[in-house]
């Protein structure tokens, strides 16, 4: 199945999307704004491939996030769930 990257997946709709996609057999890469929320996200979504962290209000952190995700390999879909 496909690798899917979900921003804002530490809780709420992003977490629900991650659970649904994992249940369908997809590899899911979670996103959280900081390390603490990232670890919490992995606890809440145990089937996730990994979690990457970045504060998307920072252009520099967003660029680093893109590099981290790209380094994981091909991403076939993304869910953008952040405000």
C-alpha cells in the first residue's frame, strides 16, 4: 500500500485519518509540532511508520520537515490537518 503523510496528526481529525489509513494497510507518517506531541502521537497511533516534528508556523522548520519526509521514500498521498 501507499505511504501517506498526515500533518497535525497528534490528535483529532488527523489522528482519526491515520487510524483509518493504517487499518486499510497504508504506511502512515505522522506529524506533530514538537517532540513531546510526537511521542504522544506514536502512543495513540501504534501502527504508524514514524513521526516527524516541526512547527509549521516557521518557514525554516517547514523546509526541514519536507526534507525529513522526502528522506523516508516515496509519499503517495498527504492529509493536511493543521490550522
